[in-house]
């Protein structure tokens, strides 16, 4: 059954030397250390269940007529090829998928065609712990999870009776995995390939109780209102088998549990089909509304993105405007400085022009004085007195040189 410790058991078997799938499911918050399960094989199993009108969380009987019809032949060939692709020619492999509890005969016939001899290891976990774990991971209600647990364990037990097998307690397995793996080898004839010094440390690091989240007691199973007598009695029988050995009496009791469960499922199948149809319609409406909501969300997201883009562009334009304003202010300051410089130059030019005019006036006055002096000299030189006193100036000059 799902959430019964199948991943823990698969991891230990893998550490003991059994080959795991080449394409495992990635780890998940619910299984942080891995599922040890083939991803493509799990998808193929889901396709097979869908083809016969079921799913992994369907607790009713499968339609065996549809399961064995020609319609499932493509799935059969696909699963066979995936087994070849995922495990090759490894001598010992571990195929782990709780879905196979629902179609063990179908899977066994494929393995028989491949000349693979199957053995079965079936971990049994407290059904309340399984239900709590499923509710935490998938939000499945407790009653539905308990019915799912009942369907898986009863069919897995019944259809594996022809195989070498070992039924073990999940809680006991966590406490002493060596004891249970030794007993599994003894019961099934499997020889674990890995040496103890290689596998023990790896398993001790992998198999820790900190991942054992949901815990319930046998008393809880007896007292919980959602646990029906079918679930409670089936769990008691399986824990008795896990604690000791199988016997025909215990198996006969399980046959009674399975018959009672199948009859109850048949009784309520019509009502369940009506309810499922209503649920499907409701889910369709919710899906449509969800689609509309998603479209609105996407439109809002696009609008928010557009507004953000516009905001970025506006901020860019504002930055450009501020830069241009700064440039304008700088240019205005430079222009004012140039105007002031121009005014200073004009003032200096006017001062120079005035100085030049003054110098020209002074020059003209000097020229007039010189001309006047020259005219006076010429007048003197041409005067009668200048000529008459010429001998006297000559004598004075001779006396001066003497």
C-alpha cells in the first residue's frame, strides 16, 4: 500500500545489491530520500488503470474483463518494454510501485514472458498511520484512505500467494532491518549480492526514524471511529502473519475479509457511481472556474507586467527630463557667463575707443602746435631782422667755438 514504507524497503533492497530503475522518480518533500520507483513505469501503470476505468486512489474492484481484454494489450507491451529498458539484463532487480497491488496477475504474466521469477515483499503498516500520511500529502480523507489501504493489502496478499514471499511489519523493519532482510532472504531464496561491510553503513545512513512522521498504536486502531471492523480485523490478521508464519487458518480469515469487502463494494457501487458522477461534474465546474480564475490571474499578471513596464518607461523619461533640465540649466549658466563676458569686452572696447579718440585729439593738437612752431620758424627765417642779424650770429658763433 502507498505510504506503507515501500520506499524505505525499496531503498534497503537496492543497497543490498538489487538493481533499481535507470529512470527513478525524483525525490519529493514526502520522500526526501527518493522513491526507488521507475518514473516511466509508474506513468504506464497509471495509463493501464485509467484504461480499465480506475486510478491509483480507487478502492473498488478492477473490472477483470476489461483488464484482460485486447484493449490493454498495448499497455502490456509498453510495460514489458519499459521493464527491459529500465532494468536490462540485471540478475536481481527491485520493482517498487504500490499500484501493482491492483493487478498482480497482469504483472506476473508479463514477468513470466520475460523469464523473470518474482518474489514478493509486502510491508504492513498501521492503517491509521497510512491514512494520516495520505491526508498530509494528498488531502485524502481518512475513511477513503482506509478503504484504499484495505483494497491494496487484501489484493496484494491474495494474488502473491503463489510466489515466494515475505510479509513484514514496517515498524519492526525500521527497528531491525537486518533481521527482516535475513528472514526475507530465507523465506524467498534471494541471496543479497552486496557485502555487509558495503551495505550496512549505507543503509544505516539511509534508514533513519526521523522520517517516521505519523505514529499510531493498535489501541488507536481499535478506538478510532473511522476504522471499520473490516480494516481492524484485516490489520490484526496481517500483523499476526508478519509476527510469525502464514497458516491456512489466517489465510482463510483474509479470504473472508476480502469477500466481505467485495460484497460491500458491489452493494454500494451504484451509489458511489452516482456520487462520483456528481463529484466529476462539480470538479468540471471547479476546473472551469479555476481555468477562468487562471485566465484572470494571467491577464492581471500581464496587466501588472505592462504597468510595470510603463512605470519603468515613465521613470526613464523622468530621468531623461531631469538630465535635459540639468543640461538646460548648465547651458543657461554658460550663456549668462558669455553675455557678461561680452558686456565686459564691449565696455573694454568702448574704453579703448575713447582712449583712442583722446590720443588722436592729443596728436592733432601736437601736430597743430608743431605746424604753428614750424610756421613761426619759417616766418623768423624769412624775416628782415633775421637776415640783418646774420653777421652778428656768425661772429657770436666764432667767439663761441674759440
